[in-house]
């Protein structure tokens, strides 16, 4: 059917000139994808080996501590797995490509168009999502604030993109594989590094939270039991909370509301002689300065 000239769609604009460098890069990208698919088909994953690699990886205390997040949303608390957990799963499973790209940035409108994707080269299962990230930051105290610094925009895009990328990776991975990894990481976290008695781990936890300005009484009130009765599960939960505070996902006051102090207690604290803090090494990372975020 022939449409009037004014109703016909104009062809999409194409560059009038493509440089040699651009042409080479385009050819290289196509060849790289084709080669990756061919290699994945010629050397398919060994699922038994992938499971063993996953068990070894999430049996490490440092990785288990970075595998879960926790933050407050309204009156509830949100828990889940981190992007580090998802990327490590993809590495152990093998033959999976994933990535995050900024498709467009509009500084006038104050937004970026992003795309997160994951692709299983063996099964040809691909998951992708395109989304808009406003150049704003919202806080309870000051509400919405426009981001102008390019570094702030980059960090906002990366943080928002990481959550979408995590879900894309989970989409192409088997659900049973993910659940096994969660169980192993939780078991590792709850049992500690295995080279310290529980009493020493309790002392390390108390010392770590003291660096954040959290008292033993606040921790005991949160767990509902005295420090001498803390279990391995309690210590694992405390480590998740510590990591979430350290990464800025939740604030100290949200997890440990400040205690009300009377005038008599303030006077007593002012007259007491400060005591030396507990020393010694700890398996917990050093607390960051207040307000410091991840780079």
C-alpha cells in the first residue's frame, strides 16, 4: 500500500562516515560474541564441577560476609543477596556473560537510560532490562536532591544498575543452584571462620560495634538475650548488620535506636575515668568514618 508522502516515515539517520577505528571495533565485537558462543558449545559446563566450585567459594568467610544485605524500608526490614553473590554464582556456573551499560545521559532532564543484561551462552537464554535512573538522591531529612557532580551521578547509576544486574543474573541461573549457594553462605556465616572459639567471636563482635558507637546493651536489646548466650546464628546476623551499616545500606540509628539518657547518667559518665579499649586483632573490618560511602 502506498501512503501519501507526508505520512511516510523518514528513514532512521545513519552516520555518513564510519572511521576505521569504529569499523574495526564493530567487527571485533561481532567476532568476539561469535567466538564465545562457539567455545561455550564446544566446552559445555560440567555441573558437578560448577557445584563444587560454588561450595568452595561460599565456604570462604570473607565472601559469605559480602553475600547478604539488609536495609530498612518504612516499618519493615528488607533482606537479600548482594551483587557480589550473584557475580560469584555466575563465575562458578560458567559460560555466562553479563554487563551494565549507560545507553544515554540527559543532563538537562536529569536522567540516564541504563541497560542490564545476562546471557547464558550454552542455552541461549538472555535476560535484559532497560530503565531510567533520575539524577537525584532522596533522604528522609532533606527529601529529593538534584545530583550535579558527575561522580555522584556515576555512583547513583552504578548502585541502581547493580540491583537490576543482580536480578538479570538470577534469571538465567537455575533456582536450585542459587538456593544451595544461599544455604552454604549462611552456614559459613553462622559458624564463623572456624579457627576461633565462640567466646572470642563474641568479643570481636562487641569490639567492632563499639567502633560504630553501639553499646553492648543495645546489641543485647536487639537480639533479646545477653552476650553470654549469643549463638552462632546471632553472630552471623550481627555480621550482616555490621556490613550493611559499613556499606551505607542502613544507618546505625535505624538498627540501634539511641537510648534515652537521664541527667544523672550524663553527670555520672562525665565524672568517670575513661577505661582503655579492648585491643587485639579481629576478623571484623574496621568501621568507616560516619558518612563515608563505598567508592
